[in-house]
C-alpha cells in the first residue's frame, strides 16, 4: 500500500515525463506496470500527473494563441479538432 507522499511523487514525476520504470524505482514499486492500471491508486496518480501536464501545455498554447502567435494558433486549431473528434466518439 502506497502512502500519500509516494502517490504525490508518482504524480509529480509523471507530470515531468519521467518514465514508468524510473518512477517505480524512486517510489519503491516492485512492478512498474501498476502505473498503467488506472484502477489502482498508483495508476491514478500517474494518469493525473500526465493529464495535468497536458492541461498545462494546452493552457500555454491557448495563451500564446490569444496573443496572436500564428504557430500557437495552428497548434490550437489541431488540438481543437482532435478534441472535437475524440469527444464525438464517446
């Protein structure tokens, strides 16, 4: 059973794109595959970290797009289209 500190570390390392094997080593997990199981606390913490990073990236892109950055506007357009397509699949 992982404690709150270990779960926070998993989330923080996932946010920084540290790979599962390294995260498992740092937080003392015997099996890195547990990080792929979103039904487990460790898997949820891992997913949460990656999702938070993705959200921060999107926030940065939209902020740049709002400032009329052409490259950011192109990226935002692709993100919007991809999100729309994913949302309509559900």
